[in-house]
């Protein structure tokens, strides 16, 4: 299944606004992040309601079929939880937005969507440095990659086979 996520520039902006909301509780930053998200997917903004806790503290977010989303506010997320980290709250927001977008097979798709939203957000300079130095490995569909063999090892083995023949 192919899943379309916003370009990395848009995802970084969305993530930056959500982090700003988590740290400073600025509602305009969260609204901007959700608006950017909905604008990209061309869907209407969900109605988000904030709570101290949901389901006796067991869940952090809940998405309903009519487009409402109930979330635990970051102030309450930080208090009284074992897993009260910022990235976990942000991943929960992405998870619920994944539910908002995908209704069939919702749990698996929401988890996959949350993972793909954060892919590439950290360490952008490393990827750029590798690309510029020309060290990125390119693989064609005709050359399957084995788990334990590097591309150089394959070339050596192929040249040995040619010498033997």
C-alpha cells in the first residue's frame, strides 16, 4: 500500500508548530499545524476537543466517525504519566490524524502514517552530506540485494566467476 505524506519541508513546519504548542501551549501554533495538514490533504479541519484524561487515563486520543478528535492536552500529558515525553505526545497527534484520514483498517494505517510523518525530520544534514559526496548506493530492480553481502563483495565474486570460466 502506498501512502502519500506531505513533503519534508511541510512536515518539518507542521512538526515545529506542534512542538511549539507542546512547549508553550500556544493554540495558534497548533491550529496552524492542523490547518497546514488539512490543506495538504484537502480535507476539512477536524473539531478538536481537549481533555485532562480519556478513558481513565488509558488512552491519549480518540477519533470519531463524524470527524471529532478528543486529545489529552499537553499540560495534562506531562503530569501523572509514565510515558510523558514530548515526542510520544506528538506521535499520538499524528496517530489520531492518521485515523482522521484513513477509516478502513484504521489502526495499522494510523501507525504507519505516524511513522512516515516523522521519517526524515531529524538529522537532515547527514543525508545531504552523503548525497553531495556521491556515496549513496544505487540499486536497480534487476540486482536483488542479499542481506549479508555488500555491493563490493558481489562485484568481487562476479569477477572471480568470470576468471574461472
